[in-house]
C-alpha cells in the first residue's frame, strides 16, 4: 500500500470493525460485502466507490457501453440532441482530492490499481503480488501480448499519460485507406476535440523544474543523435502540477504517477469534461459497477436491443443480474470489450447478421517500451507527462516519446524511458470459444518481433551517439510484450460503414478504438479515437439513423 495512506487506512478500518462509525458502518457491513482487510482499507481511503450504486431503467432510448473517449463523446452529443442516455461502466467512479490518496501509486501498487488481479509484473520486470479488487487498470493476458486498458468511469483517460497527438496525413491515409478523409478530421474534428479537452505542451517553468530533469536529459540525448525533439500536447492541468511542486497538493504527476490515476485530478480526464458536460444536460446518466456481458437483438420486438448486465461491488461481488432494452446501442467498451461483445453475439446467434469482418484487424499500435542509460548528472523526480517526441523514417516509421518509468521509484535511477510506436501492419483476430464462452485474441507467434527490432534500432542509435552502455535485466532495452493502445476488431469501412454503423443491423454503432484499423500512424490513439467519434456521432444524429 502507498505510504502513510496505508497506515491511516488500516487505523480507520480497525476502528470501523471494532466500534462502528457515526454512519453505522460496522463489522456487519464488512461481512455483508465479503470484505477482507485490504478492502476495508480501501473503504476507509475511498468510501465514495462503496456508496450504493444507482440502477438504470428497464428501457432507455439509447445505451452507451463504456465511458472512455468514444463512449463519452457519444453520450454528450446524444444528450445534447435530446436523447435520454444510460452510460454503463463496469468499473467504479473514483473521486479526486488534492490531499487524499485516492488511487494506488505506480511505485507500490495495490488492488486499487488493477482490475481483479492477484499479481502483476511491471515493465521493470519486478513481480508484484496484489489482492483482487476492482481497480482502475485492466491488464488482460493473451498468448504473446498483454493488453492494458481502463476499468473505471472515464476509461483510458484516467490511466493514460495524457498525450494527444495528431498523426501525419500520409500515415493516417495509409492506415484508414481512404475510408475517412484526413482533411475533414484536420479541419473540423481534431479541433473540436481540442476545444473540449484543451491539450497543451508543458509550460517552460515546469519543463525546467526538478520534476522533468529526465525529460531534459532525454531531449539532450536525441539532439546528440541528430534529432530535433518536438514538444507534444498533454491533457494535464499544469496548475495542479505547480501546486504539487509548491506543496499545495500531495505530489502525483510530478513524481511519476499516471498509469493508475492521479489522485489530485492533475490529469484532465473525461470525468472533468465530456462526461460532466453530458450529465449537466439532464439527459445522460452514468451507472458505475455495471458490466455488460452480452448483447442481442430482441426477437420479434420493435427493433430493440437486449443488454445483459451484471451489477458489481468494487470487491467483485455480484449484486444483481438483469436485462435492459434500448432502441439504439452504442458500443464504446474499448477495442477489447467491444470486439468481445460483437464476436460473442455473432457466433452464439444473438446477432447472426454480423459480417465476417467482426473480430478482425486488431493491432497493438506498434507499442514498444524502451530504455537507455541516463548520461546527465542532473537528477529529478520522474514527472509523468511526456514532453517531447521524435520521428524516424529511415525504415518503417517510428516515433519515440519521452516517458517516465512506470513502477520504478519516483526519482531518477540512472535510466531514461521512451514509448515507441511503429507503423506496423501486424494484426490479430478475436475468436469465440464455444467450450467456455470466452472470446480469445489470436496474436501471431512472435508477432511483435518486427516492430520491436525497428524501435530498438532507433533507441540503439541514440544510445550509441551518447556513448551509453546497453542495459540488461532487470530493465530490458526494448519490450513489446504489452500494449496500452489496443485498436481494431470492428474496423470502420469493414465491420461498419464509413461512420461506425454496424453492418447488418440498424441502431447499432461502434464508437471507440475497435473501429480504428490497428494503428493510428505512430501516435497515441486518444485524439484520433475522439475525433473519429465526434465525426461519426454528428453524422449519425444528423441522419437520424
């Protein structure tokens, strides 16, 4: 558990168990919810996520599954158009506070950090034992690759590094194959997203602070290798980072916390914009703790969809199962969640008219985690926001972004990290297993070898220019065994029409990264997913279908 929060939480939990509290919490409550000692600590630290969960109506005109970038945009625009919307999210709705340890920390994570896992191996190679709990980051293990994705209200916006980068047109066109007009995205929809999410490059005063010594060292190394680092936009509240440095908030983003959330709200996640704006209309309601297990078309009904839902406590306990109906169903559960629902529905006969492209075209965005030795004598505190990127086109196009070291100590330890993204066409597919009802990702054996080698080539070039000694275990020089940018599985123009309408069914839409053809062209996908959602939902609402 993290620092003083663990000690404080244990004390509060012990008090609740032995004496009860002014609100009536007691050992009986703990027994009712099946809570062990760790969960009691979480209850003490973040009581908000244990509050009674609301239930949606049996029928809602529109249901949005998920609450990440595409889902939140769909919810807002539908609500603004006058449609009643229910947003179903399996994870909890976590608060923010300048002085509380709301989230686990990357350095010493606990169950608040991960979705129902008992162990996790960080990119540093350090194994960590966990108590199973409904934390914010889901790491799904598939043969050959692990997929990182959000499991909370706000989805990936809570657990990403805040980067919002627009791809080069030539890379975008190569990926989307003319299905989506880049000029339209550039002129209308990328700016629309920026207007709401307000991404911006790191201000100079923060860049030159102790928190970003590693970023300055990273920039210095790539310059030595002949590259010109470009500042990149981040979805951060820079004022809160200044508060951290000035002692007006517990440190978070300035000490390398990001992947498991920022307790003080330093990251301008979707809870602070699209989702909040959707709720403010009075027509959109968010339902945390509601996992969608299956979707179907109502047989003989008036064109409605049936959504099978399990209501979950943060501990994972099943509180209720039920079915909901809606007239229009918007899938925004992320590449993995949306693909699983569609593949299962097609192959079990619940949505038999889905075409052969459902489940195809999944990619990892060419993600590679990279490291090389620090050559600067200046050390700092590993601020989490990425500040710069470079692009190398000597071979397959690859970008490298300055990164902090997830799961390491929140100060410089002699290593610089980069996140590499290679324009690569390796693709996997989702397959339904009738024996256990699961949908599995089939990834080509050693499918990441090509783009790992390309990213390492660039990283090694920089290391050689700086006379860096290659590093070995426990931190490898390159790791492509994971992706935090899963894309595809219901690709636009194949599984859907050119605006996300699922082929074979009216009133069924894909609004998230599942629509993206496996890559966003050497950049982080969040801005492109969001702009694509803005484009598609505008056309869907405008056309009435």
